[in-house]
C-alpha cells in the first residue's frame, strides 16, 4: 500500500481485509504519525517512510496506490518497472500522456493495471446494469446525474484543498464511468460550463455538463459544491423506453405514514439508509429494486480487487479497464477544454 491517508483508512484497507486472498505485507507513508496510527489500527507489520524502501524490502506482488494523483505517475512507474502489478486510486494521472505511458509500460512488462472507479461494483448500480442488460426496462436513452452540498475546496484538509481543477477532475470520473457502464459505450462529445458565481471560489465548484454517446443517447451532469440545499451526494435517473430507474447514493431518508391498528391512528415511521437505493418507476409508480443500509465504498473496492486478482492470474493480464480509465480521464480534460472555449469538444466520431 502506497499512502495511508483517508482513502486507505476508510476504503483500501477495509477492502483488503474483506478479500482472504490478500495479505498486506507492507505500507508506506511519509507522515510518521499517520504511519504509526494506521499501521497499528490494521496490524500492518512493516510501515515505511517512502515507496522506494518498501518496494525494495517487501517485494510485493501488487501495489495499491492511494497517494495524491500528482504522484501516481512516478509511483506506478516504479512499481511496474519492479515487476509489480498496480491497482491505482482515481484520478488515474494528471494528463492523458501519462496514462498512455503507464499503460504502455504495463503492457511491455505483462503486468496488470487497474484504476479504482469502484461505483459500478456497488450493489444498486450493478443490479441496475444487470436488469438493463436483461432488457427489463427497455433500451436506455438518457441518464441524469446530480449532486449538491456545501463542500468547496476550502473545506478540504488534504491535497484537494489546492486543486484548481476540482469537481470534474476529482469527482467527475465516477459518474462519467457510470454513464459509460450503463450505456456500454464511451462518450463521443462533451460540452461543459463551470461558472464562478463567487470570486472566493476559484475552482470549478458549479458544473453543468452534457455528454453525448453513440446511438442518440445522452447523459447530463449537474454538480454544485456551494449549495445550501440538503446534501445529495449522488443522485441519478436512467430513462429507458419502458421505465425509469432512480438511484440514490450516500444516504436516503424515508418517511412512511401507516395506519396503526393498536393506536387506532396514523403513525409516522422514519428510516435512513446509509448506503443507497434503486427504484424503478413506471407510469409514475415507484417500486424499490434494492436498498443498502451500509456504505459500500469499501465493499465495492473489495469486489473490484477480486476482479483485478482474477486478471493478474492470466498469462497476459488484460488492460481494457486501464484503457477505459484513460478514456474517462480524456473526457474530463475535454470538459475543461469546453469550459475554456465555450464549445463542444468531440472525442470521437458518432
């Protein structure tokens, strides 16, 4: 494990614990206090101040990279050159050229490489995809994603606090990956707007984005990190020919009014799902498909790691997932290009 910050503590290390095939042999982090605390919490036998000494001494088969994205290229390069498979946290790299070079190095060394856009492994998204593939709702033609909360970069306490390219780069890869997952295709164009309504926020904290897909399909994204409305971490609706599917991630509050025979009056029941929920809507009538009471960030990463372990057992590990992550990141950079130019940016032909 390279990096023992919040993502390792909350996601990577619990995910490793959940996969019996994984033995965590070492970790590295330059912060001595963090290194000591997290190593003790998760029983990590060897904790190093730097990646070089860890790779040289521990000689792991796989490296999970959970450091800030500005260091991903160098660390992934070192691991691959040492013959080590790499599971890298998103955002993948700082530009498409770095992506190409790292993928080429993995191919040359016959090593596995994946990027942890893990939302597609969450139960409510995976279940919706299975139902779509089975034709339960008819063909999907439009997807909407939205997020609103008050969480500008100034509220961050880590590397995110300094990002100028903040919302689309740091968060946008997740919903963009989901749109590609549901449509089973890569974007062909993107048009994005990122107004700056308050001068104290110099990053992209309000984003409206339209992404076209082959076959006359479209996805829209509306993100607001300076909203004072009740927090919605990620909401989405997939409109299909015969139904719509609404998926909520990050907590769902439910209020139900029922008649109580014992009390002989209506009673109100309140519930809160920490994970998420998917609902099918037909003719305005909702039907719950799947609910999750717990956060699935770590469990989805564990499922992603299982897929990765299966890949690296192959004589030539496939790099399709890494190439897909590169294309998602290309869409992110195209979105910023569109913000600057005010024009639609085409990624490929229809």
